C-alpha cells in the first residue's frame, strides 16, 4: 500500500536535503485529509562576541560589550546597609577610574 505525503515548499526542502542538512518540520493531515509535511525553515542562531573584561573589581567587574559598559557588584546582605552602600560607592569610583584610564590609553 502506497501513501503519498505532500510537501510544502518542496524545491527549497530538496535543496536543503541535497546539501546534507537536517530538516525539521510537522507532519499533519490537511483540511482534505491528505498527509502533509511542512518544514521549519529556521535561521541559524547568531553568535555574539564575548564581553571584554575592562577591570576586575574587589566585589565584581566592569566589562565592555559592543554597545554597553557593564558593571556588576555582588555584596553579601549580612554586611548591613551602611557597609553595603559604602562598598557600592567605592566600587563605582574604582570602575569610573578604570574606564577613564582605558579611554586615556586608547586615545594615545
């Protein structure tokens, strides 16, 4: 017994199969009761470059991506609010000076 499966966008699908690529999709019964295969034409994921470490802080880091500078500070809650705020201020000043130094080095 032979069954025919209808393939949507068959030319593009055959080209992918001839290139040796896997084809994912869905097999379903269409409104006329015929088995139909609809392939997923997914795009390849974009790989973004890693963030570059500008400066390692005592409790975090400063990194540079293609569009932003990122500052991360991790402080334990058990230190108390006053010490936490002073640590955040100190780390922020250090991050500012590291960015300023980086800009000076790049301009030379």
